[in-house]
């Protein structure tokens, strides 16, 4: 049985991007998940210029959990027009 690992990534818009509602971002990220990614929960914390994405991954390996979240966020940015102005920072 695996433990639950919290992985964290911060994203920010390039230039003057339209702000994104935390619940909308969470839903867009959940839409990218597949069972194999073992993402259990996603939490969003929006600041004035950045957004923190915290995901709880069913894994014993911290690096694997971070890689999983990085792939998830990168995929969402690449495939979702609303997120194209955003980047992982």
C-alpha cells in the first residue's frame, strides 16, 4: 500500500493573462488526470500574481509525485486554450 505524497507547483501568467478562478483551474486539471496518474486530490491557492497547485498523489516516491504533477500541469497548459498564457515557475 502506498502513502499519500503532497506535490507542489506554482504557475504564473506570461504578461497580462486573464485571471483564472481556482475552481475552474482545479476542474481543468482533474480533466487531465487518468487512473494511472494516481492523483487523489488537487487543491488550488491563488495569490495576486501566481497560483499554487497542490496535488496529493498515491505514491511512496516524492520525486515520482512531483513528476506526475509536473506532467499533469504541463499537459493542461499545452492542451487548454484558457491556460496557454500560463507557465510553471
